[in-house]
């Protein structure tokens, strides 16, 4: 029977449909082969579609101006602003001391990233929470491999709840717009998404035991550089909010990762002050720690870096202030000089924020410390001035990474802006793309991110992949290919209960997405699912929901979804580790998902 249906379908294929199917088949094959980058494969497919005439020239760049591309780009910027603000670390600060064992760490951290992924893009939510999880694992000697994969799966599950949580939801909404004239709204996914998310969280709370605990995570270049312990000076400003605090209380704000080396008051220095010594407004502290720990300490203690209060001269309004790490070279004129005698600010317009010296602790004023070859220094200056100063001073810049010490935080601003945007969308006052574009612009304009950081937050390969594949997937529909495939599937599902057809569509989406990018899966499968619903005489909404759920639940491989790829290195995972936890979770979604969809979206 099935063979007869396939032969009948082949007889009906037109030349244009054959070319469209061939192009999509070759694209999928290239994705699975993995020899070339996804974005390169997508743009080659776009050019090939233009060359063989199945994509009109006027539609070639529709993907780049599509709302899907805009929403995903803006969601990435908003997520980066969340990470930069530190509001998540602040919210988790009271909870983290209670997370002593994996039994409490997994549900709390997974729950936190799941909630966050409902408001921002899921991969951004995971990127925000990963440093918190790694810090918890380091402090409690837990295995990161037991924490990170459940968090990645939780982020993907939470992304199903809102329109902007994951790319498949945004694309499915766009497909619905083309079919019924109206996209899915921001919270249309919530009933099904919340139910499936709760099921996933309940499973992950104990299912993490299926994962090995002996995996060793890879150390990135950024993490290796982070091991540098910097010495810097901070001052309790006049009108200091706490008024006074003991050294012990201040040290607690550094989570035992920041050492208070000296207290300086009225020009007098007290080395290694006792814990009961009271710090008052106007006092200066010499502190030492990794730059991320120092940045958190300065923010929580509400102190000021002593050497970043002088304005950095900039040449143009478009220029920004940058912070870089550099090593003092053998022939540098800085060797043997102190910060005060070298006059970095007067000569080059840059501020020295910290010094790192291997095997030696600085206990004197930073401005009087003698610099030596091999010292790593933290410099703040204008983007154009820093390269000139580095060359003139024989300073070797370290590998580029995000350095936040000495930069300004906007703690609650990104959360407030995002809440306003989501409220406007929820009330139907503003389209989703406009709301998130406005949120991204406002966040950058108010200093939540610098323009350079906003550009860095954009996932270029993902955006190009989606924008290039939109015209390719449209070719399947415009040539009648979707109708043809749906007609073949109609013969398979005719006479069977509707829930079977929903399950089949969800299974197809779930089976393809581990080997493709989930956005590519939706672009190909969603039009076919909607056409199948139409030919069976059903409402297309439950079929589109099934496609969205199947594409979002990519729990089987490290390559299908960015969340899985993001945790692979830090968690030390092997390819075979993903199905150990992902296969039973996928089966759970497949068993419960279709019934839940039909409960809220009847046929």
C-alpha cells in the first residue's frame, strides 16, 4: 500500500517540484554530513535555488527582512543585556548557599534557567545561568556534567512557553500568518508549553542520575585567562550606603574568592586587616581576585574603583570605552616604573585598573607598585587610543574576552524594559518584532550594552541560516511540493484518529531536528504539516503546534540545538551522553504532547 502511494506521488511530481525537492534533499544531506558550516550550506542553497529558477529573484532576500530574523536578533541582544546586568546572580545569591548537593542543585538551577528562557531566547538564558552553575559546582565539588545537560534541556522546554523563547515558535507563528492571516500570539504557546515544561522538570529532577559524573569539562581560553588574580584598589565613597562594615562582612560579599590585602585610611596602610576591623566611608581597600569575582564584589559592596574615576578622552562621539588585558613586554618602558611615575593617563589617556603578578601578592598602593616584565595589567581607554598605547609601551594584548571590571552595570533596567515590551505584546498593542526591536534599542541607548557588545551578541551564523533558508523552504510551498507530500500523507492517515496524525507530525519533526538546526526543521516541516491538516479537513493549529513542540524538543544530539552544543565542552559530554537523558525525555514528550495539544487546540 505504502509503495503504491509513493509510486503515485512520483508520477505527479513536476519538474519544478522535483528541483525543489532535490535542492532541499541536498541541503539536508549537507547538514547531516557536517563537512561544511550550516550557514554556508544555507547561502549556497539560496544561490542554487536562484540559479535553477525555483526562487524568484525578488524573493531572494525576503528572509533577511522577515520578522523571524528580526525577533531572534533582538532577543539575543536582550539576553546579552540580562547577562551583563548581573540581576540573575543577584536573584540567586540568597539561594546559592542552600545548594549543597546535586539533589537540590539540579531542580533549582534547571528551574531557574527554565523560567528565564520563557522571557528571553532559551540559548541566551542558558548562557546567563551557566557561570552560576559552574560556580556552584566548583564550590560544592559537584560534577558539572550532572548539572549542565539538565539545564540545557530545561532551557529548551521553557522556550516552548512563549513566542520568543525559541526560534521554532517564531517561525511557526510566521507560517500560521501565511495560512490563516494571523500569527500565533505571544502566549498562545503557554498552555501546552507550560504543561510539557512541568513534565520535563519533574523528570529532570531525578533523571539527571542517568548522566555520568566523571566527565571532565574542557577549559576555554577565556576560562584559562580568568584564572589570573588581579590586585586593584577600591574606595568606600562619601555617603557610602552601608555606612560601615567589618572586613569579614565585606569578604563575605566576595564569596571567598576575593582577598582583602590591605586597608588604607588617612594615608596609613594596614596589611591583612583582621575580620573585626570596621571599614568606613573614605577608606580604601587593596583587593585581589579573578576579574569576574572582583567585578561582582565591587558591585555588591557598592564601592568605586579608585583609578577609573578619571574621564577617558574620546576622539569621536561614535567611539566607545574599552577594557583590555595586556602583558608587559621585556623592552617595555613601564618596567621598573610605578603607575604614578609612568603617568599613563597623562601620556596616553588610559587608566590602569589592576595588576596581576604570578607568585607575588601586592600589598602596597597600586599607584606606587613597581611594574615588571610578565605582569598582566588591566587597562581602560578609548578604542582608538588603546592600540596606539599598546604599541608604544610594548604591551602584548591577551586573547580577546569580555572584561567587565570597571564598566558600568544597569542592574534592573533590562528586566524592566523587557517586562514593558512583553506587556505591550500581551495586550496586543504592539507587534512582537516591533516590541523586541524597541526593547533592544532602548537597552543599548540606556547603557545596558555598548554597541560593540550588542553586535557581538548577534549570532551571525544562526541569523544567516534562517534568512537564507526561508526562501528555500518557500520554494517547496510555491511549487506545490507541500501539497504533494501532504497528499501522500493524507492517504496514510485517512481513517485513523486525529491524534495519530498529530503524533506522526510531531515524531517527524522530532526525528529530523537532531540532525538539522531546529529552525531549518520548522521551515521545511511546518508548511507540510499545515497542508496535511487542510487536506484531512482539520484545523491547522494543532498540527503547527506539533511541529513547534517536536522541533523544540531536540534532546538527542549535541549538534541540533545551540543549547546542547553550548554545554558539551564545559560538561565534558560525549555524543552518546545525550540520548542517555534525552531519549526517555523525548519519549515522555511524544506520549503526552499530542493529547495536550488536542486538549487546548481541538481538531
